[in-house]
């Protein structure tokens, strides 16, 4: 389901926003996963869904993250911008 969600997000925001969304959702998901693993009894085997983090990263991109994404793209991939 995450691939379908990411494809839908890509259709909405465009392909240039996808690297920012993947990176941001991975960072937020990693922090949330570490916090959940410390609280839960399962430890590092705690399973959390990734879709909400993709949606949150897409919202961040839509509400101001585009400027961050353009800066990041120009920093590392200036030929694409």
C-alpha cells in the first residue's frame, strides 16, 4: 500500500517532491520508531505503519517544504533545477 500511496503523492506534488518526501518520511519514521521501541515491550521488533509518515511528509512539502526541497536539490543536484 505504501507504493500506491507514494505514487498518488507523486501525481499530486510532481516528481521533484518525491526525494524530499521519502527522506523526510524516513527521518520522521525513524524517530517515531525509536521512540515506540523504547516504550513498547517488543523492543526493536516493534512494527509501525509507514503510510502516515509519507502523508505527513507530503503535507510538510505542500505547506512550505518546497522551498527546502529546492534548496536541497540545488545543493546536491544543481543540474536538475
